[in-house]
């Protein structure tokens, strides 16, 4: 009986962590430089899971399951692999198909690159993007898309080293991320401590919606 009582505390703590991670906030570690210099390799972020697709705004940085939008092969997992990944997720190790990108176009937006002066254009407005990595162009790939309902056009801030919506223009779905595949919105960077703080949306957020 004493042993069972001793185990009860850690079990309840683990359950609380799982519930918080599943329904409130989720930690993620940044594994690549695709969002540099906004998010660097080794940064750790908290993602709010209280994010409905209607809450996602242009300029938000989101984590999403890219397996459908980017047509990734998802290997079958056995019970042991599933358990290991569940434990890893508690420390901020996401699934291999979890991507972090910035939302550039929301449903109804007309997004193209590039404008006459070489900038990204959203709904006819040329946007200056201070978050784009130093020395990078808005995009080496030209595109002209209108985002369909319940889809989002996403791009990494390190435009020359980001596999994002642009890389899947010719695929079914055109590289657009379904709203239901969004895990959540990046809330804050909590590690390293000298980079602690919220992650800004940037001026692309202020562009009027298409037709306004």
C-alpha cells in the first residue's frame, strides 16, 4: 500500500503534464535553421494549443503537422515507438512531421512574389519583412497564389533554406496547410534565457484582407 501511495504522486504529475501538453501548451525544440534569425537551432518554444484555425493571423508563427500539406511519408509506428515518442514529446522533441513556419497568407489572401521592387506582395501591398534572414531575398521562387478556404500559405524566415509552401506549388493542394493540421501558435521562446520573450508577428500582419 505504501509503495502504491509513493507512486501515486509521480503518476498524477505525469498525467498533469500530459493533459497540459495535449490541451494547453506544448514545448518544441527548433531542429533546423529554416526560421533563422527569428528562431535558431536549439531554441525552445511554447506553443499554445488553444488555437482554432479562425484564430490564426497573417504573421503568426505556427507549428503544424506537415504530412498532408507537404506529402511526407509517415512510417508506421509500433507500440514501443509510439511510447518513446510520447515520452520525448514531454521534453519538447516533436514528431518528424512537425514543422514551424510563419503564416504569410490566410484564407482569401492573394500572395505573390515578387513585386516590381522585389518585395513580397500580399493583397496588392508590397511588404517589407524585417524578420527575413540577413542577406536573403523574399523568395528565389516566383509564385502567384490565392489561398483557398481553411488553408494557409506558410514560409520560413530563412527563405533560402526553408522547405515551405513554395516547395510544393505543383503538388495537390499547392503547399497550403489545412487549418485542422495546425498544432498551435508559437507563444513564447523560453530557452535560452538570453533570448527569452514573445515572438513578433511583423508588418505582414497589418495588410488588409483581400478586397478591403
